[in-house]
C-alpha cells in the first residue's frame, strides 16, 4: 500500500464556478541567473458532488517546512476571480479581497501561436495559459531555439476564443 506525505484541503465551488489552485515555488538562489524567479505547480484535486455545489479537495505533494504560497483561480461564466492564500501547517488562510490584476488582451480571428516561453529546470513554465471553459492548461510544444541556445515553447490558440494567461512576478519587476 502506498502512503502519501503531503497535505490536503477542501473548498466548495458554487454552480457555474470551477476553481484551480497553483503552488508558487521559489527558484533556489543558485539557479536564479538561469531560470525564472518563480515556478508554478498546479495542484491535483478530486471532486465530490454535493447538490448544486462541488467540493474540491486539493493536494500539496511537497509542502515546505514553514509555509506555501498559493494562487486560487475561480473561473465563472465571463470572469476569473484571483485570490492568494497561505498554507501554513494544516491551516489555509485565503485573502479577503481578490487581487488586482494588470493584463493585456490578445485577439485574433485566425489561429495563432504564442511563442518564446522560458522554462524552469523541471520544464514547467512561469506563464500559464488556461482555457477558461475547461480550466485546462494549454500545453506548449517544446522546441530548441538555436539562436539563443535555449529550450522554448509555443502554444496554439484557437480564433475567436478567450484564454486566461498569468505569471507570478515581484511587484518591482513590472
């Protein structure tokens, strides 16, 4: 029998809302010159239907010793609510107010490729592109850029469709 050493917590989504959560992982100092300062790891979850609501249990496989920072994305019909949280011990503290966002829009009536994502050592990108209808990440195709001698990625986006993209940065990096 397998044992699991991580932590878990649950939230309840009302009808028409689907929540996904990411753990923010800070890159070790010795790797900061080569890789982005932060990586994002999407938490696995299980769903339990409770009437019109869905109770989601999220799993943090490798919690840190002190605390873990989380980003909570709740996708509704026409909007995304972004919150932050701290997992400390067995307690999750969620921010009372959603966080303000700075964003740009990309609109195209033709199929488009978004290129040149930088990758962290575990090949997870610091930028996540999500289909808000399914809440699934748009997985990139990796390629080697010979000019910069780096592994990069590109995502194919469908025309006339909305996507949600985000990355974690320090405020001073704007």
